[in-house]
């Protein structure tokens, strides 16, 4: 009986978005193909920090990849 009462007395904690969901949202946003429904879901109830951090990491990786590709192309000329 106490276990049941403990479960009902505690407010339900909202779980943050999973890693896969954040990654999908960042990639879809970067490509410009994210649906309005998904965008509203992303910004409605979650903290923006996972998306901000993932966006910064994605952008840094993208820039580094471009620099590496340019260096490789210029080295082969």
C-alpha cells in the first residue's frame, strides 16, 4: 500500500529528449527538412540545451570536415 501511495504522490518527471531524437532534429534542421509538428514538439516542453549543444557540435564538425576536404583537394593539385 505504501508503494502505491509513493508512486501517486510523486509528480511525474518529464524525460528529456533522447540522444537519437536530438540528433534527428539537428540534422533535419540543418538540411531544412524538419516538419512543423516536429519543430513544435522539440521546442514545447524540453530544455533547449541539448539542441544547442548538438547544434554547436554538428556545426564544428561540419566546418572541420570542409577544411579537411579543401586541404586534401588543394594538396593534390
